[in-house]
C-alpha cells in the first residue's frame, strides 16, 4: 500500500516565480491533511486485513521522511509510504493512498499516477509481478471508464472484462482484475468504519474507544516515522484491543487453548505417521487442537509452510504443492466439498491414498466431525491416522484451566462475577464450546437490575447446546429483515463454508442485483462472527455449531417469502461471477438451487416449491450440460444433481433423470426390480436426436454400470438403445473387463445383461 496525498490532480504550474508565504502555508496544510489520511487508511487496513477478514498476518509500511512529505505535493508522484500485505488467497496487495480536493479520477489522471515517478518507483512497475494486485485508495470519486475499477473494500476485485482498454498501453502484463480504485473513502467514512470495528466487532467499551484510537494513532505514527519496524502484525493489534477491554471472537478461543488429556498422544501419532485425522463430536476443540499441532510442527521446522487447504479445490491441490518446499496441509471437514468439474476427486477416495505418502516435508492435519465422517463413509479408509477427541479428554482439570484463561481475558469489571460463578459453571458444562458460549454471553454483562443468581442461571441455559438454536433465531430476528441469513445459509448449505475472497466477489455482484443485500452482507457476516454464531479461525467462515445451522434453518422457515427472494438474488450473483471465481460461482449456484428446492419441499403445506428465476436456470443448465460432457468430471454426482435441478430444456439433464430415476440413493444404481421410466415417444425422439446423449450414456455404461448391485430387467438395453443407439461395443468392453478380471475381484458385481 503506498500512501500519498495531494491538493488536486491538476499538474503543478511551471511558473518559476517565488511562491508566497500563503502558498507555502497552503501546501503545508495539504501535506499534513494527506499525511493524516494516510494514517487513517493504514489503521483501517490493519484492523480489517489482520483481525476481521484474517487475510494477512502482517502489514508492512515503508517509513516516510521530510523529503517525502514535500514530494507529496506533486500530484502523481508515487507515495512515500507503501503498505503491503501478502494475502491468504495467494497474492500481494500493494495500496497507494491519495488525498485530493480536485475532480474525480479520470482514466488520464489514473494513467499519469501509474506512470509518474521521480524519487520513487512508478506505481505501474508493481504490476510487473503477476501475483501483485494494485489498489488506489482515495477520498475522490472516479469518472468515465475509470468507474469500472471502483471497489468498496481492500480485497474486492473489479470485473476483468470491464478493464479500461486504454490502460493496457501502460499496463501490459495481464492487469485485468489486478487493478482497482477504492474511491469516495473520506476521512469521515474511515472513522465510522474504524469505530464500527472497534465497538461492534472487537467489543471495546464506549468509555475506552477514544483511548484505543489514540493508541492506534501513536503506533501508526511510530511505524510511519521509521522509529521501529514498519510492520503491523496481528498479535500487536490484538494486544492494543485487549489493553482497552476488547476481544476478537476467534482469538479468545485460541488464546484459551488447553491441551486435552490425549494431546501428547496426538502429537506422538502425528510425528510418527506424518499425518493425523482428528475426529469427534462438535464442540470438543478439534480445530484448536489441530491448529496447536500445526504450530508445534512449525516450531520444530521453522521453514515449514502451513497451507490451509480449501476443500473445494479437491485433493489435486496437495499434489501441485508437493515439491514447493516443506509443507503441512491443514484441512477441515472436506467430505463432499470438492468440485465436480475438471477432474477433481473425492477426498473420501483420495485421502487414504495421500496420507501413506506423508513424511517430514509433506504432512497432513485433518479434522472432521465423527458423524460427518461416517456419513461420507470415510472412517474405514482413514482408521490408521484417526484419533478421537471428546468431552472425556477435558475431565481431568482441563476445563478449569480454560475457564481461568478465559476469565483473565474478559473485561476487568466482570472478572469478579466469573470467579464467583466458576464452581457452578464447571459442574454444569462439559466442553470447550459450552465454555465459549458461557463467556460470550457473560461478556455482555447482566441485564438491568438482574441479580447474580438469575444472571448465572441465564448464562448456563444459554451455554447448553439445546439453547443455541433459539438464541440464533432470536438474534437473526433482531438483525435481519432483508434475507441476509438466507444468503449465508445458502452458501453454507452448498459448500459447508466460504472464504473471504468468495464472499467479496458475491457482495460485489449483489450490490448491483439487490443493493440492500450487497451493502449489508459483509458487515452482517462480521457481526455474526463477533456473536459466535459463525466462526473464522482462519480465512474460512463456517457455522460455529450444528445447532447454529439448525437455528438458521428455523429462521428461514419463519421468513420464507423474504428468504426465497434473497436466495434468488444469491443465485443471480453466483451465476454472474467472472474471472477466477466463475467456475466456483456456477457450481455453487447449482448446489444452492438443489438445497433450496429440497428445503422448500418441506414447506409445501404453507408455500409453493422454490422457483428459480429464468436467467439463473439457463446459466445453471449450461453449466450442467458442460459438466456432464466433461470427461474429467465426477459423472454420478453430476447425474444426480442434474436430475434434481436441471430444467426440461436441458437434454443432458433429461438423460440424467432417465438414468437416475428409481435409483436407490446411497445404495446400488437402481432399486431391485428396476423398470424403465415412462417417457413418450416424442421425448425419446428429442433426446436421441441430441448428439450429447450418447456421450453421456456411453460413459455411464463403460465406467459405472458394471459396479451395480442390482439386477436389470430385459427391458433395460432396448430402452437405453432408444436414447443412444449403437452401444454394443461399450457393453462388450464392460463384459470383457468383467470376465478378464480387469475390474478388481473386490468390486461388487451385480447386474445381468440381456442383449
């Protein structure tokens, strides 16, 4: 991030006359105003990137000097202070800050800014590195085609297709999507955003907000003046927050981590095997134990790179990084979250193949809820690496230690009450999650006139899992009148999680499709994390507990008319994503539609089944058609998905419905005594005439038909021949493979073919 200021964007006059004292004074005032703006932006960036989105662990500032402040008066001179951050999404963000009082930024102004540089490197050269993104932060607006570069956050990316063509003459190395302008960010708006973060998200008491702001300012000045390392790091920011009575939701859990009784056994198992899968019920501290193992591994091998894997990328991501240096892959609940396209494979299938290759420079830490792992049928293949973590592993004094650490971190006035309540709380609660819920609600303090016994009783009720669903519903009812909860639920239901980069892309689209949703979604997610309903130990956001998911579902049922509209807006946003988010957006849209249809079927007594808007359905159909024809895709899950959500206009989806109709979910491909579905002659003629039908059917026959448990009737082949004639070679190949043993002897073989 480069920090710069100037009074206007008009180039300085060449008049060599002696400047008046008034002009000098005006220049000094402008420079100081710009310097103050730089400080404000650097503080907002540090709070946002390091604490809220957790996109970076540090923010680097290059110190300024007096000569730099003089240079600030040159309107297009690169800034003296360049804050930079390497983001978790894999790129470096360089920001330049310009405070000006002139007209909005035109493309000519912006081009001059990128090209100009006397004392410092021109800004355009930062983009010579393809992994660097450039952001101009300014209080001024933009005009003309420059408006296509406008964003509303540090990490938001503009649409690559809308990149101003004239800028390609200055930026020649694929700058599309890597250059943005955050315009209209005034000092007043920055101050509002900072106070919102400090007060609403970090829970700093109102009486201490001013002192906290002053501390942040003094620390920013120290870094900008070069009196110490010009770096903001997360722990330093957290120390300031805690010093003033605040806390970060996820940090409180991490700081209070106490090793469960089997932690040393976990550590020994991990060191011996090079990999571990931590399983157990929800709320028993699996994530914290996994992060602690990662940190232990990093301490033993300082050069170790801990990579938090996005499960949606599929197992192949670990193979791409295997030769990039010593690496530890950290993976949470991956089952079912891989992509169905581009040859991605099921984690259930591939983890048992990856973990035997674990070694000192290629390690794995995986967490999974036991019930989810069973549902994914992954237990057997991962038994060698699995260790369970449950409430019993905190029964030997560990919960007491967690309590003491959490008590020390809360606001001082509440500590005596926490001490007074300690014995009863530890007798009533059993898991780290329940303690976290207790302290989250304790931090809000008692209600007006509430006696201590009633306060404690209420806190214990709120800490039990059974109460979580009701608390969530009550919270959502108070904060959501426009469908924000439905958008969060849709993303979670489709993928199990989302990361901040994906959320930023969705927010950008929603601002055009549904402005209220787009304007409020990001902040709503921040507040849900602060309230502990969502959790974000790293960049990935998930539900904090299964009861929270149930609370969201209950709220959606109560507000389905509003929720249905919000889900349609989400679908429109997802199918319109471009660039590196396009594939994720389309597949997520397909999954959201599937979940929305299934959810609405349970509400048919009061509402109609969910109806997707036409444009979104067309885009989803096109994605299904492409995916079913992709030879690298996961065919069977896609056939099921297409059968559920594809429209009658999608011939590949019609084929999918024919193949999967009557199939026993979770069992063999077809139920016993399978009979061909009833379709009209006209339907068969239409499907048979489409050249895509035989491609899908032949792949199904060659790869999947031989694995069925059932017995096919004599009608199967003739009916299949009506969709895709000439499949005899495919059937012969399957029969040959079965007879010659090319299919493993362990493969269950059912199915009698009648030709």
